[in-house]
């Protein structure tokens, strides 16, 4: 166990914070159904990602890299890199916001600090291997969980309204934008790429071990995914419930505003816990995002750039956004929409490959599992189409 907990960090990154708090503050419990649906979808997606790496010994980008012609491979790499850059933007901007809230540091130098600290976290993986890195990431996940869930202890929730929030519906184009942003922040393409790489690198392919061992490892990976995403999903839902219960109607339009409102409504200690959780989220998810980008580049371009070098280079766009003084919260939400638009490019080949008899052998998806996975793809693409219609209509 462990790879899914690394992938789960991507599900509680600062982009999730911006999307979930914005949804709860503006629309109350209205979009709770989106989070529940997205987290159920994520469990299936991350299991399939772990499965393809475990059975083939290769990451999803590597499998596509040998199946696509050069033009298609380069085009696929471009969209995957855009997803990775959107991820970096969300994570560094979110971490910088946390340092600003905690210590009053200006956003640009705070972004540089987050980048440097994430380099240190990646150095653990480069020097000591995956197990120590996974342990450190799991500790960060614990801090994130405590930081973001603390407010629920003193938040008055409306159970009937929360139950009504499980009924699928929208309320104007802005709710559609936020719903797609929440989907992009939950079913994250770069987490799919990273997870397949983690299991492939650690366990090798099914042809290297007895069939019984592969079945046992697949069972362990199911448990790994369920536990990690149960935690991450609970944190996401908890953030929306906190915003709906304590911030609804307060005209919150930024994470800084949410932090101030939390301090006023729930007390300074809850606001402090929130800021610490946001900081842990930015640092840990930034490292996982760099790992995903490395998997993408190695698989599609067959280039292996040191993780620390890649982290330093891909941090530049986020630092430019901070230097230009763009609205950080809006940048976070839009970055999650970019992630959502990248979902079909990750999910469609994932479903096709895990259902492929020649590739997966006896471990290919059952028909019912493939049908369920295609349903996930249809839902994701449907919400993306709703975003386009809402944007045009708006």
C-alpha cells in the first residue's frame, strides 16, 4: 500500500479548496452531489490506473507512447503538459496564499518558498526511494485532513439541506463552471498518469510474478485506493459543508476572504488550522504534480529529466502569475477547469487499455466494469459540454 495515498494528495490540493469553498459560499449545499459523484468516479478511475501499471509494469503515458504515431504522440504530450502546468499553477499559488495568510509574506516570494520546499520533498524520493517519500506524503495528508476538517466540529450544518444537495441540479452558468471545476479538481488527469507510473515502477509487470501474487496485489491496490480516497473525499465534502454551513451568503470571492470569514464565524484557531492545512496541501501536491509531469514526459517523449530540474522549470508559469498580480483564487478555479478538459484524454485510453485482452490478459476488465468506466467517461464529457454551453450562453 502507498501509491494511492500519493495520488490522493492530488484530490486535496489548493484547487480543491478554491472550488469547494467557492461552491459552498455561493450556492450552499446545491453542488454537494457533484463532489459525491466525482469521488465515486475517482475511486474507479484510480483503481484502473493502479491496475494498468501493476499488470503491465508501465505507466499509461508509456503505453500510449508505443501505440501512437509521432504526430499524435506529440499532440497528446502537449495537452498532458498543459494539464500538468495547470496543476503546478494551482499548487504553488495555493501554497503561496497559505504562507501569506500565516505570515503575511508577499505572494511572489511565498511562491518561491513553496517551490524550494517542494524541491526538498522531491529530493527525499530521488535519494531514498518511493517508500520514504510515500510515508512523508501520508503525513502531509494527515495534516491536511486535520486542518480542513477542524472547522466542521464547530459548524452548524443543516442535514435536510445537505440531503437536498444530493439531487443533481444547477443554478445558472456560474454553478456549471464551479461544478466542472470541482470535477476537474477531483477526477484529476495527472493523478491518473502518476498512479500508473507509481505501481508500474514499484511492482513491475504481471509477467514477472506468479498469477496468484498479481491477484493478491490487485486486492491490496483496491484497498489502497478505497482508504486513500475515502479520506480525500471526506476532506472535499467537509470543505463544502463548512462553507455552506458557515460562509453561505457572506459574499466570499477569495480564499483570503474565506479565511477571514472562518476566523470571524468559527474563531482564530479554526482559521489557523485551515491555513496550515492549505500550506501542507500546496507543498505536498506540488511535489506529486512534478512527479506526474516526469511520468508524462518519460512515457511520451522517452526523456527522463531529473525531478528537481523539472520542478524548478515548471514552477515558472505559476510564479509569473503571482508576479503579474492576477487574482489567485480565480486562477485556482480556472486551473481546475483546464484539468477537467483534460479528463477525457486520460480516461478514454485508460478504459480501452484495461479492457484489452492482448495487453491485460486474464486481468482485463470484466464487461460490467468496462461499462461502468465508460459511464464515468460519458458523465465527465457531459459536464465539460455543459461548461461550453454555459460559457456560450453567458
